[in-house]
C-alpha cells in the first residue's frame, strides 16, 4: 500500500514539474533594449527650430536577438535620428501622428536588422518619453 502511494505521489510531482517546464518554454522571455542616451533632434522644415527629446526601447524575445540588436545599435540610432529629424509638426503634436511615427520607426529598425542579420529580430518599439518643443 505504501509503495502505491509513493508511486502515485512521484507521478503527480513528475507531471506537475513537466507541466511547469512546458509553460515556461511556451512563454517567450521578453527583453528590452534601451537605446541610450535619449534622442534629441531638431525637426521641421520651416519656421523656428523645433526639438524632440524621446527615449526609445526595443522589445526582443531572446538573448540571441538582444545580442544582435546591441551589436548594431549605432546603425539603428543613426537611422532613427535621420527619421525623427525628417518629421513635421503635425506628426509630432498629435497622438495619431506619434503612433504612426512609432510604427514607422519599428519598420525602420526591422528593415535594418533584416538587412544586416537576415531577420527582423525586434518585436516592438516603444517611446518611453516623448517631449516636443515647438
């Protein structure tokens, strides 16, 4: 009787451990790469000088992707500086414009990573801070 109870308990523990392992493997571990220092650019094509200060974070889902993105940070920063400085006030001053800009920046980062590494590597891009001076 004691052997049966021990066998049942061992099966329960083994099943629970296996289920926990499967759940952990099914959930990708998100990592965030902060592009530091913050981006400070002037933008707009006419009138007074206008400035943007924003902090950008990239979401990746593996250590390998994080290493690839980290290796290419200077190239990514360069392209984002050029992209951000080419914007107009209408984009920077509306929530729809900022969301559109976020998607364009994400597409740009993915394009850079695909060009350099053969895969996009970046799942999402976030503005942690977004301050404009008109």
